[in-house]
């Protein structure tokens, strides 16, 4: 017990301690915490759908029809019409032969990688991949090989040097903490050439990028080869909860037989799947939301550039400001908070050492006056901090 307390104290000392904020109402551009309303720039609810009344209505209808708990795993008796209908909708939406729902994106990544690769295989991952993809490789017991961010030359040389056994390349589609995108077409070409699987995690692309919001993966790879798998989540752009994998008939059947995070867990509440069907419909018809979101991104970037803020190379709603030092990132986040703005400081180990940042995310629901307020506050806080540091 002593050592836990000491480790926690050390973590605080290093400015790496994390705490939760308790939201008193719905997710949105304005959230209430401890009775105070904050302007929020840190959710992944990019289209502003999480609190949409049409989704709330669909969830209620789903609960009326299907109850609350699914009561069992999918393979026992927990697979409901709501789940099946959502899988069918997602297959039609992605244009892939079949789709399999998972409870979360984290579980989907663990399930896919460990179903396809065993301890004789190798998993190749971008240095900046999401933690769930890294954990997936560890769980599979395959050899984990990391390559420098988006470096296709290095990936190619590592792939061609690889030994026998199944090989799988895994990459974020849109990198969650940086907002830039993976060269999906090039990844697919390399994977195909090397007879490897490719798994692209489009958690931050689905709903946000591409025609009808189909995401970065399908935008870059209109003709998907069967060795390329799409994983995407429903808890971000779609505003609901859950995740899915899309692929060939044989792939999905294999996952049903072998993906342990699919088999040994209770199916998610069917009403959530029911609400996700409505969310998918809103995403499909959501060109106006995506246009508005892109306008907000450009508006923020232009303002930040004018202020000389340390923008990163990102055209997506993830617009981090690179700070470097964890303590400085935390101070900036706290200064914004004192001014009524919520922006999280992202620190190691979520991002590499020395690259702590403010992860600003924009939503189609943000008004430009709210972005003005963010820019003004950023300027004031940075000014104050550099004065204090002198
Ligand atoms: C959020 C996220 C996940 C996990 O998805 P959940 O449904 O929240 O478990 C996986 N991959 C990436 C890139 C993510 O950003």
C-alpha cells in the first residue's frame, strides 16, 4: 500500500497525475461541472450528435422495444434484431460484405489482432498508434515491431526483413492525438505486396471524413482488398457507443469463432444499437454538418496562425497545440479552465515524452464566437505563462 501511495505522489510531482471531471448534464459544446458551465473543446463528439434529441428518441424507442440489458453474449442469446439490423446497415454503408459489432473499439482491436495473429506472427505498428492497438499486439503474443510515424520506407524494409508466420500491419487512420492521417492506399499496397493483413482504425474518421462520412479508410481505398480490415467506433463521430469491424465473409466468420473480446462478453444494450442506426442515418445525410465542421477547423487554424500558436499539421477536427513540457501543458489547461474553457492537457505516456500538448477538438456544433473566445483565452494564457516564466 505504501508503494502505491509513493508512486501516486511521484506521478503528481511529475505533473502526470490524472483526474476525472464529472459532467452534470449531457455532452455538448457547453458542459456543466460543479455547477459551473464550461465551453468545451475536448470531446470526440465531432458532429454534435451525442445529445441530439433524435438519438435520445431512438434510444427510448429501442428500450421500449428491446428492454435494457441484452442478457447474454452474442453467441448465447444476447444477439438481438437491433444488433443485426445495425450490422446490416453498416455493411451497406461501408460497402463491405459483412460487419461485426464489438462493445468498444478497444475490445475490437484486441479481438481482431489476437484472432488473426499468434505468438509465431509479427505485428507492425506506427509509433503513434492508439494504445488499444499496441495492447492488442501484446495480447496476441506476436512480435511487436514499431515503425516511425507514417514512414512507409521503413515499414517496407521491416516487412521484407520479417520471418515466417502471419504478419499484420496496424495503423490509426486519423491519429488520435495528432489529427494527421495515415497513407492508407500505400499501407494497403505494401500489405498486399507482402502478403500481410492490414488493420486500419478509423475511430476519428468515421462520420467526419469522406463521402457521406464513410471515413478516411474508405475515402482512400474505394476498392478494398480482402486483406484490408476496417475498424471504427460509434462513440465518437456517431455520438453513440460501440465499434465494428468490416471485412470479408470469411474474416467476419473467423472473428465470430475466435475473437475472444467478442465471444466472452455480454452483448451491448440493443437500444444503443438501435440509436446507432439513427446516428448512421444522420451521418449519411450530414454533409451540412461536415461542411460546417471543416469551416470551424479552418476558422480556428486561421486565428491560431495569426496568433502564432504552435499548430500541428492537421486538417481534421483534432487540432492539438504542441507545448512540450507536461507541466506547461497542464498550466495552460488550468488557465483556460479558470476562464471557463475546458481543454485537456495530453501528457506522456499517451504521447511521447517531451510532446505534451493541448488536444483541442472542434465540433460542427461550435459557433465561431465560441472559437473566438478560445483563441482570445489561449493568447491571454500563453502571454501570462511566458511572463511568469521570465
Ligand atoms: C477511442 C479510440 C479507440 C477506442 O474506442 P472505444 O470505443 O472508445 O473503446 C480505439 N482507437 C482509437 C484510435 C481511438 O481513438
